[in-house]
C-alpha cells in the first residue's frame, strides 16, 4: 500500500506559554496508517495533538502538513488546514442542542456555506451510514449511548473527506465491547477508504489492535518513534512497565 508523508515535525517544543511540556520532538506521520501516541498520564500526549491541530502554537520548531510549513498564527493558514483534517475529541464534543444531522453538517456550513442542500444531505447521510448510524440523523446526542456518540463524532470528523483524522482517547469511557467495535470501525475505514489516523490513547487492547506506528513519550521527550512491531521488541524499562500495565 503506497504511503506519503502527511505531517513532519522538526525539533518542536510544546507547552503552555512559559511551561514547556515536551522538547525536541521530531517525527513524521504517514498516510494510510494508524499512528498511536503513548505514554503515562500527564506526559503530554494531548498537548501534542492540540499543538498539531492549532489549538496551542508550538513554542519552537517547525511543523509541516502536506509538505508545507504551518503558520499557527495565521487565521487563513489554519482555515485552509481545517478543511483537510478531522478531529474526534475525547468527549465527542457534540452540541446537545442539535440533532445528529446538524452536528455532522456543521463543518460543511462553516467551510462551504453555499453548498447545495442536496449535496450536503448526501454527504451527511453517507457518513452516518459508514459509521453504522444511518437511521439516527434526527436523534439528539442525549438519546444516544456513549459508543453511538463516539461514532457520530467520528462521522463529523470524516465529513469533509479529510486526509488525516486526529483522535483523542477515542475509547475513553467505553465498555470493552463498544471500544472493540470502534477499533474495528477505524481499521475498516483505513482499509477500505485509505484513511489516516493519529490516535492518543493508553488503552492497551486498542493499541495492540490498531497500531501501525507508535510514538512513545517519557520524561518530557520522545523515547521512541517507529513501527509498532519494533516497539514490542525494544528493551527499555519504561516500555516494559507500560505494557505490563504498571503505569498508564
């Protein structure tokens, strides 16, 4: 399966104003792969994700999307980027005042205000069908189970046919069976539609199932980046402890 470099990070420090969380990050994210970000609680996994999607500008260093350097202080640059990426937030971030149709159509209305209504309908119903919610367009988030809300949020993240989808703890709060179903869905989307995922997670079952590439954080730095199979063969006390569930 042919891949290409979607994200390239070069010597990036991330954090909040004067508080540096991680430093010296360099890695690349390939298309048609699931890359997982691993590490113990509070190590900076979500901070990296927030930095990449423009919620927190990097403190130093350069980030490239699709071969072009991202200017995180330019509204025009970020608007262009948001048309090409999707985000599945940890709490789903669905708007309770809107039904599923309107939630999922929201990115269309923001970025393509004059799109014909019929095309919008086709896009929304297609995404709902792909995530197994084809008959739920008129339901509100409060009427759905936790797993259904995650699937709806994934449909919204997919709505503009993004080149990469960022997922922040997609299995958080889900029972094992529902979490397994969500993992299966991501793998099918990767296989059949060539989708790319960057996933923040500490769920060992999900990691084992979905990971092609792994990025491991420890003590404010990047400890490992590469094929997940190579990670499992790596001899390191931190990694050994992580997979023995001594930390998380």
